[in-house]
């Protein structure tokens, strides 16, 4: 009995330290995704969605954007923020027209980050008081100089390790000058004050300071079902079919896949970045800033250590039923306290893992005690089966490694997908239908990738870029990627039959060494992989066109000791940028 008590106590301490050190961060993020809900009014921000065509049916251009701004100017908006990069072609008539229109509204234009230093930097309205954590970059890809009447803000966003977009950065540091993120700049204008950033806080004018955690705000994301209630179609607005209330806070962007603004978030696998910025603005304006302070994980670990020790003592001294009831009540009180902390003060404390770990620890203690009495053992096993399956107890007791987000070299298997005939389908379908179908397609395919242990690096248009054996070690990642590819083809063929032919998928896969981490601060800032295997996988999905196949496998992966009959050779093929390679395909 003593050995069982000591073993259970060691598990409790291991899990407690795991909570303190953040070793279950990925699971915590999923739990917080279900907890966090916006508290601000969703109609506080109006999203103007630019489609493919203007009010006349012609392709949308800068003249159309200029007309849109002039229409908005008539409503005297508080601020107009653009989740659009207006760079290049600065001497055209469209650019001149757009520059004149921008001058008629309190505009905030977005810019992206580059590795190349900027010759000159425009002014900024972000004031610094201390040393806040800002993303550094050498330069910016700024809008045209003739738009100089507008304030500039960064529209760069970075997803978490699972590819989900949950946070908006406080700002960026370009050279020696600090610029706010788009949501920060818009909220500052709407609240009537300049944004001032400290080490761990942000203040708009004389308003109360908002807490900042590691230079970022967690965004309370609204459901995708609420987007239509706060959005208007740009062409409809120009036709006069819809109206915007005076003094509105306006965000302009596009939900079209070809505009490159779709990201994966807990709200939707195809979240338009303009909708994400809108959620961030609403949260900042209302002061709704969920945060997980440094002491939260310490509190979770101490709770588990103390309650776990108390639970184990009770499990040895009182009836098993009473010990379980006391444990459940303790776990319930912790969960209720965690929910109350978020509801009333916006502090994120995990209500689930400490409670589940506590239950699991006490169950382990009860199991050890039950080993000394067959009758008690049978009763305890029955109770354990009612509360937590043994397989889940074993998984919870495991101690996963910390995700390695810094630069590292490791072997990965890269998987790239592409939808056949997507460009033609985009022309035939409207924006609303296309986004709906893409959302359903990505919801299906991304779930398959995650189920097989893959990491979704990014979504680009209609393509999924997935990595296996990153950022966590994954046993037999090559087989996992092949099984994933097989399941993707089976599932998307069924999806295709239901969607009138839309969704035929081509896949390229290759294994090799790659460099992974937060690499560079270019047009995209995220955790990704660089290496020949990644580039070849992207090429291989295109090779499927030549063979009429749906899965094309590179020589490194195809040459591995794979299960007999699982792959078939395609022969020696000349691949662009790689030369002649022995390629394979997968039997589905």
C-alpha cells in the first residue's frame, strides 16, 4: 500500500510540475478556446468585405476602393482601418485617386514586415513607456507615399504551434521606431486617445491600462455565424443597397481566398484576417482582454500538488466512495473558481486539466489500495470505469515534451495538397459559395491531418501545407503521413461527390531534413520549415497532373522500407528545379 501511495504521489508531483512548466500548453489552448467568448458588442465594428467585382460588375480596382472610401466619408466614421496592403504602382491614376480619397477619412493603413531595411520610416502614433515586447524587423513594405495622410499599422499575424490564430501582437519594431498592430491603432482612435505601451500594459489616452502578456493580446473570437451581422458587401454599399450608421468604426478587407487573407483559427479553419482584426478591435475597445498571468500556472501546479496529496491521504484512510466524492467536489470547486476568474476579471486559469489530473491521481491511489482486497478492487474498478477510462488515465499521466519553436534541424515528412480546377471553380462560384465550400473542405481535411499527428503549417488559397514530426517528435512519421494521404483522398472523393465535383485533391509527399522554427520576418511570420524536402513536396503535387494520379511520393520517402505493396513506382521523372527523380504513388 505504501508503494502505491508513493507511486501515486510521484505522479501527482510530476503532473504538478508539468502544469507549472507549461508542458500541457497545447491542451490548455484548446480548453481556453471553448471558454473564451466575446463580451463586447459585435456591431461595434463594421466589416466592409471587398469582393471580386465592383458595383458595376467590373473587376475591383483602386478606383473602386476610392469610391468606397468616399461613400464611407459621408457617414463621418470614427476611424477606417484597412486590412489591405496598398504598395506598388504608386504613380497610376488609381493610386492618385485612392490617395485623394484616403485623405477624406481618419484612415489607418496596414503594412507588412520585410528583411530589407527601409530608407525612411513614416511617423507613428504608438508611444513607448518602458521596454514592451515588440516583433523586430529591419524594414516595412509600406503603402504608397501619396497616402501619407493615413496612420500606419502592422497587419502581420502569427499563429500558434498548432497553426491556430489566437493572438494579436502589441506592435512591431521597425529599425528603432515602434508601430502598433492594426487592431491597437483602430481601438486607440475609436477610444479617442493615443496608444501608450509599457512593459506589460497598454493604455488608450486616459483609460485604464490593459494587461499585456509577452507583447500579445489573446483575442476573444466570435463565432463565424456572427460575421454576417457585422459585415456589409462593398459592392452593395456602393450601389446603395445597404447603409452604415454614422460614426462607425470600420474595417475594410476581403474574404476571397485568392486575396490571401484566410487563416486558421478556433472560430473557423478559413477565418478572414479582417474578421480576426475586427474581433481584436472589439475586445480592446470593450477592455475584454483575456490573459494568463505568470502565477496562473504556479497556482494550478500548487493546487494539484496539495489537493493531490490530500486526496491520496483520504484514499488510504476513508471509504473509496467518500474519497471519490471529496475529490469530485474539490475538482468541481476548482473548475467553478477558474470559470469565475475568467468571467469577472478576465484571468485564464485551466479549469479542466488540474481537475482531471486530481481525479486521475486519486483513482491511482484507490487502485493501489484496492490491490490488497479483491472485493474493494472490483468495486473501485467499476467506479473508475464510470469516471475515467484507463486509457485516458494513462494518457493524462504521460508527460509530453515542450514544443520546440526555436530554430532546429530535424527530419520531417512534408505533405502538400491542392484542389484540382480551383481557379476555374473560383470564376464560376461567387465569393460566399466559394468560402462556404472551402470552409467545409478545410474542416474535413485539416481534421484528418491533425488526427494523424500532422502539424498544419499554413493554408495558402486552396492548399494545405502540413508537416509530420514537427514541432513534436512523432514515431514513424513517414507511415503517418502516408496513412493521412490515403484517408485524405478517400474523404475528399466522398466530399467531391457531394459538392458537384469540387474538391478533387492532389497530394505531394517527401521526407528529408529541414530547418524549423520562427524563421525570418518577411511577408509571413510564422513557425515553418525550410529545406529541399519541403520544396520537392510542393512540386510533387503538381506532377500528379502528368500522371493522372492523386498522390505523388518523392524518392527519399518512396525508397524507405515501406509495407510491401503500399507504393508503386512511377519511374524516372524530370521535376522542375530538381532534375530526374525516381517517383512513386500510393495505392488508395
